[in-house]
């Protein structure tokens, strides 16, 4: 073999190595955008409880995790607590359905915040295939007193039959409640909208709603519809949203979007939590709720995974801020 042939082969080898290295870098980047699921998922729910879905987690002042979760067979909202976010106490119902109101044959999909000595809950009431958003308040986070009428109704054409999945924060800088909610079809909503309130009861819907729709990129995995979300204000009017994105009516994943004002959102189109074959979440991953663990510099994300008609709660961690 002459010198020129050897040089040619060496060049080919170098090109191949560069390509392999480039692919490896891409794979590492993709992996860093994914969550790490807890090895022993699910952390909550079994045959005895039946399906549990749409969790919402807060941390009390004593450092205890408190999860409000929808309990399907009870058609109610329950609470459970944990020292570590993994091991949870037995469920206790905090809000039962109320047939007398005419709009709460089932209650579910709650969000709770603690403000000025009170627990404030916004939740979904469902009856006659219509969903509305209600409000309840409690001193201890267990005994809630509800308003008899919804605080948000389905009024706009794009809201269709239902407004649901409220997610609320209180913005200390602006002295205002901010809500992101899902709307559209009753059981798997279509879009995400935004509203604000001074008192948590009277809400003003954003005039450019909805703020997030199905991804227009037909190759994206959230191109069918979007649903329930969890939003955090992280710094200087910067927001992060964990949301459900649907590829079809039966397949859902969890995605992330970011915003500078809570109304205009940018998404990267990559799922951070996806169904996993032969696991409890083999068909769909729904409704995330996240807490930033500043000690370990990572997000803890709880979500409900589904296989067939069984839904339980799982945990994952995510390192990107």
C-alpha cells in the first residue's frame, strides 16, 4: 500500500471518529433533556386505591410535602403527606363531590397554595359532561369550605364544554393571583389559558387566550393537543411550565415551555417524561406537579402514569432550571 492510500485511509478513519463523537454529543444532550424516573415507581396508588390522578404538591413551612390528588373511585380530592416526597401517608379525603350544587357530581384536578394562614384550593367540578372551576378555603388544609358557585365558567367558543385543571400561584411582586387552566373537551382538554385575580374569586381572562395550543409542527410529539400544566415563577419575571402534550387521544407526554411574562411561551418540542414499556406509565404520562429542590439543584416532578385504565402517581427528577 502506497503512502497516498495510507493517508486516505487515515483521513477516512478520522472522519468516522468525528461522526461518532458528534453523534455521542447529540445523544448526551438529548439525555440531559430527559427526566430520571424513580426506580421504584409508582410511589402512590395500587389496586386497593384504584386510579389516582392529577397530583399537586406543595411544601409546608415545616418542610413536609403535601400532595392533593384526584381519587377516581371516590370522585373526590384527597391529601397525603410525606417527609421525602417518596413515601406517603394514607389518603384522606378533603373535598367530596356535592350533588346539590348541580355542577360537582365529581370533583378533581385541584391546585392549592398557602397564603396568610389559609390554604386556598381551586378545583374542577364536573357534571353532565361539563367542567367548571371552583374555589374552597381551609385553615388546616384538611377541612375545606367551598363556594357554592364556580369562579370560572366555560364562556368562550375555544373553551368548548369545559374549563379545568387550574394551576395558581400568588405573585408577591405584583400582588395578584395568576392562573393557568386547561379548556376544551371535558376529559382530555385541548388548550391552555391564562387569568388573573386580586381576590382568588373574581377572575379576568387574558384577552389573547388561549396561550398554548397544539404544536403546529406536525412532527412534534405534542401536535394533537395540550392539557394540564404546572407553572413556576423562577426569577425576574421568568417562568417555567411543565405541561401535558398529546400525540393522539391515548398517548401523552410531559413537556416544558418557558416565558418572560407568563403569557407568551416558547417550547423546545422535546418530551422530558415519556411512557415506558412494561411500566406503570406504559401508555401515557399526565399532569405534572413540580418542586425545585434547591439543596440538590434539581426539580422533583410527580405525575400520573397510565396503563389501560389504571393510573398511579410516579416521581421523576430533572436537572435543568
